[in-house]
């Protein structure tokens, strides 16, 4: 039941239909460049954007990681991965700590910096539309089939088939199949898409696992420190007592 | 006693200044007060207020461990101030966090919504619990003054050991977990600082910092109130700190060695310089100084050593909390408002500290408040029946004055842009380039629009067009010979076709075209009201002289500007969209009629394509793909495009 989006970079013509469809469906506001979006066109009002890179149009959106870093760090669980694959946000829980924005390896979540009551904004894979049996607004709007929607399990063989059927056309790699544990948004491309993530994110280890060891040792550290302190205290007290007794023995007249 | 008095005055000034900024932050949001942005969502407040704040407050658990657990009775004089500093430190951290959180009123959500995988969740809980523990640990001191609460006090005293133990356990957790916060961002944090043992390093350095913070705070407060410094005790602290710092150094070097990062330390990048400075100031130099027992008894060594550790470790927290991420984000330097808030929070905490010091039994002998000494002069002047004010009131008045004045200064320093929460960068427009085909790229972001100037001229030479935009009719016809002014609606003196960017100078914000203030000002045109506005009628734009009455060289197209000055003109983006989209959108609306009257130049289908954003923007769409596009006839959904109300007829 895990859904996914596949974007074939070679097919995108940069018409921005996906962007406007997303804005329309989610009632996003006017988007004026502001001092605080120093990025790629994504903003609190733009959940998806087209990045123009090496003569290609690359659609950027939340990757809906299989093991999302954003959800793992949120102290109140305002972000979570649903069974259909979407990583969604519950604004009523959020504190606004912005840890999710710090943790996301793709730099996706955006903040409403200009509001007195700000929230985190990002693509939600149109989970409400999917639940209604529809497909996301962006894939529906795409006129060239560059970005399509389906089951992750069914899309993956399709992508590999596409690569095999067009030898030399694509780089033989499906972005999103394995990185950071895999994502629900897949890319097929003839240019390197490494720029979609931070240059130093390497390997297929899901980021939340970086914290697991530290978090798992928390109870041990807690109890261990308590035990150590009690033990230390016991030893010191005993030593002091022994010292006193010794002193008493030596000089009983002192009493 | 002047030291304490002056110190308090400075603290009140800083607090007042911060209060002004705080008001701004809560009314208008984070974007206008901070330089935080989507790439750097954590900044100075996290690095200094939270990370450094918690570490600085480590003195509480370290001192209680030494005194209650290790039974080193001689440290008794340091325990109360240390616990008080820790408590105030944690309160300051929480207050600082209330500024940083986007939705601070939801801070309590951590109690009901749990995510135990999150290090921040754990830090939050520990801070919450530990602050309560510290309050309980400290409350016997103020309760001492009120015999009515003796029972509570005795109860707390009885279980003090349990509280202390709990406090140490909680501190261990969150001091280290502050390091765990950053484990999930290997891509952001520079490898010199990123390590899987960051939590352990954080804990060890917190112990060292805690010791030195207690030392430093003792030195400062004794200096402020001109007490004899606790040289012996501070010296002992320094000697312990030497060991802890040595351990920290060994652990850190080992880790760098094992992970093969030693080369990074000396590769000459700014990060390695920063790292060397940090470790030298926070660890190496003080540890070496404190290693010689004879030196640790010297006040100079105590002052410099403890200050170096405090400053160096604060730098370490700031590095991990943001500075060492600069390369991956490269878009943030704190705004003065962020720094003002941080200083204000610290100042407020210091003021409370001094107040408690003067009011309760923290030291064996209370320092007297210089201004609440028994006064000799009567506070009421019987002859004039006026109240002269007590010295207490004098300090109250002085502090309020300092607070209010600096508050006002803070308000004054906030620019209009900040106050109105616009936050839009004013981008000056670069004019279009090219002759027959213009390249329109006002903000030079390389996403230009190609505009066939020649093609448009050719079309206007053969067509008569009448366009109604926002109720104003614009016409052009081949016979009228006026097709240029159809677009170039206002030309500067001596020009036939002034560039759009001449007047629409700002990319995204409205332009004050007329500049009324300048015309009226003595340093500007120095005109009297009556010079432009007719007397006897309401003075407004309609009753004013036409611009061309004075500016004869200006060439206003009919219907534009001639009716009176337009005070504000649209941004470049809006102007261009208005100019292009109004015609082409009309095409879209009247596709059928156009394709009949167009003489077959463009078919209706092609024309409607011109009303799609991408047909003009991003000209790189390959032509063969263009043909494939299955456009739906639908208006593009870009709200910031000011789409005028248009009617068009083409003859
Ligand atoms: S791409 Fe970022 S925001 Fe989206 S699910 Fe992954 S971690 Fe979360
Ligand atoms: S900003 Fe909100 S959603 Fe993001 S981690 Fe913090 S509480 Fe969670
Ligand atoms: S999936 Fe939905 S929310 Fe995400 S980019 Fe597409 S339209 Fe927008």
C-alpha cells in the first residue's frame, strides 16, 4: 500500500503545471521571493518547484523518505509516515522548534517566517486525495507524463525497464531507491541528481539510525549514573566512618 | 559599592533593550526579528541561549555532586550560589526557547505528545524535570525566612540527598543528549565536530565548564560586592578542572585519531583555525595553567583560566549549534535583534541572581543592598509636605528610567521594514537587453523571458487595437502612427521609447513614482501646497496640476499619467505581467473571435498558449516538446500576478 511518485527528468518540459496545480489544490498563497527563502524555489507557499539545472528541469518536492529523519526527530510527533507512504504534518501538535528542518537531508521543510503564528510547510503527497482514490494534483496535472504516481513496488520495476529499454539515455540509477534508506519519490535522470541532497549525505543508511545508539543508551546512562553516584557515596561514607573509628581507637581518651 | 550599582544599571539597560525586540518578535514573527531562514532554521538562540545556556548551568549538578555525594564539606559556601545559578540558568534557557520556538504556547505539548526517538524530546523532559528539582533543591533557602513554612522546608531538607541524586542523573542525560541532537545531521555539521561520541564529549565538557562556571561566578560576585575572594576553594576547583579538561582532551584527540580526522585539524581551512582556537582556549591553555598547583592559588590564573574555559566551551556549543555548519548552509549571520534578546535574557537572570543574593542567606553574611542602608534623612519633608523618596525608591526610579529609555531606543532602532514585517528584499531591476529580441531578466536569475520586440512592432503596424485595462482605454492603430506609446506609455524627456525599468525600478515592491514628500520638502522641490493644488477644493491627486504642467519634456501616452500623477506604480513584475498578460489573456478569453479576425497569423490554439506562464518563462523548452503539450485552457494559478480586468477589440 506504499504509494510513490516517479519523476522522469528527461521528460519534464518545465511548464510548472505541477506547481500551479499544487498551489491550487492546497490553497497556497501568493509567492513573493523573500529574504528568508535563499533556495531553490521551494517556500512555505511552494511545496514543489522546478529547479533548472544543466539544461534540465528537475522537480523538487518532499521525498517522503521510508525512514524520515524529520519524523524521527520531532519531539511531539507532529510529523509521521502514514501507511500510504506520505509523510504528513499535524500543525496542532507542532511547537515550532524547526528540528525537522535541521534534520531533513534534502532540505525540504519550509517555515512561515513572516507569520506571528508560523507552521512548517511541505508536500504531503496529497494523502487526502489518495485516500479519496484520486492521484496527487501534480502528477495529474503533468502534461507530458514526466511525473507519475503509483505503487512504489510497481513503479520500481517500471523504472528499471525504462532504463533497459533506452540504453544510454539514462544514468543507470534510480534516485530514491536506496539513499537514506529509500524514499517514496523516485527520479530517473540523465544528469546527476546529487544536488538534491546535501553533498555530504552518503550511503544508504537511514539517518534516524545515527541517533538510535545514543537514544538506546539513555536508560542505561540514567540508571548507571545513579548507581555510580550511590556507590561512590557509600564508599566515601564508609571510608570516613572507618577513619573516624580508627581515630577513636587510637585516642580513646579523646571522647 | 558602586560596582554592584553600576552593574545593575547596565543589566537593566540591556533588559529594556531586549524587551523592545521581544515585542517585535511576538507581534510580527521570527522572519523580521531574526536572520533565520529556510536553509538555516537554527541560529544564535539555539547555539547560545540553549546549548551554551544549559552547559553554563552545569555548575549546579557538579557542585552538589562534590558536596553531597563526595562529601567534600569545605565546598559548602559554593553550593547555594551554584544551585541558584543553575536554576536561573535553566529558567533563562526556557525563556530563551520561548523566543526561538515558532509556537511557544505549545511548549507543554511535549508532556502529552510523546516521541521517545527524538533527542529533543528527551532534552525537553530532562530540562523540565531538572528545573523543578533545582527549584526544590533551592527553595529551603528562601523558605528559611518564613517560619510558617518550616514543615515544608524540613521535608525538603530531609530528602535533599534524593533530589541531588535525581538532579545528577537528569543532568547526565540531557547534557549529553544535547550532543545527540546533532547526530542526525552529519551533512550539516563539519566533520571536525561531528562524531558519534558527541554526547560523551558534551558530558565531559559540561563537567569542566560547570566547575569553572562556579569558580568564575564566585570570583565575579565577590568582586562586585568587594568581598575577600574564595581563593582556596576556587584553587581546588581549578585543580579538579585540570583533570577533567585533560580527560576531555584525550577523548577528543583519540576520537579524531581513530576516525582519521586529525588531518582536518591542520589543513588551514577556517574551520580548522576555529577548531584550534576553541580547543586551545577551552582546554589546552587552562589545563596547562591549572596543572601547576602553585599557580592555581593565584587570582590572575583563576580569573583568566576560568574565563577561558567558560568562553571556550561556550564557543564550542555555538560551533556545534551552528557556526560549524556555516559551509553547508552559508546563509546566516545573527541579526542584532537576536543578540539583543540573548543579552537581555542573560541580564534579567543576573538581576534576579543579585536580588536573591541581597535578599536571602546565600552567603554567610548577606551583602547589603547599597541603597537600602538605614537612612538618616527623613523621607518625608514635613515643611513642604512632599515625599523625598527613600534611597530604595531612588534605585527603583533609576532602573525604571534605564529600562524605559533603552526600550525606547530599541523601538527606534527597528526599521520600518522590520516593523511592518515586509521582509521583501528590494531588488533593483536590470533593464532588458537586446534589440530585435529582448531578453527580459529583471532580477538576473537566469530565468529570462525572450520577447520578440520586432514581432510585436510588426503586429501593431498592421492592427488597430483598443484595450481596456482597469477601466482606462488604450488604443493604437497603424494610421495613428502611435503604436510605440501603446506599450511605452511614459517617456522621459528627449526619449521616444523609455525602458520599463526606468520607472518600475523595484522587482517586487511598488514604487513611489511621484514622491510627494520630496516635492513638498524644503530640501527637495520645495513647493508650497498651492503651487500644485487648486485652492478652495479638497487637495488630492485629482485637484492637482498635471505632471506635464511642469515637466514638459515628459511624454505621457493618452490615458496614462495625463489624468494626474499616479502616486504609486506597480513593481516591475506586476508591470510586465500587466503589459504582456493583459493582451494575451484577452486572447485566451476571446480565442474564437480572435482566430476569426486574426487573418490567420496565429491560430487560436497557439495564441492561447501564450497565456501559459511557461510559454514565456524558461525559454529552454525544446520546440518539439512544445508541440506535444496538451494545454488545457485554464488560467495559470499565480496569485501574485496582478491580472487586470481587461477587454480587448482588434480591428
Ligand atoms: S524529504 Fe525531508 S521532509 Fe520529506 S520525508 Fe524525507 S526527511 Fe522528511
Ligand atoms: S517544528 Fe514542529 S514539526 Fe518540526 S520538529 Fe519541531 S515540533 Fe516537530
Ligand atoms: S504530491 Fe500533492 S502536495 Fe506534493 S507536490 Fe504534488 S500536489 Fe503538491
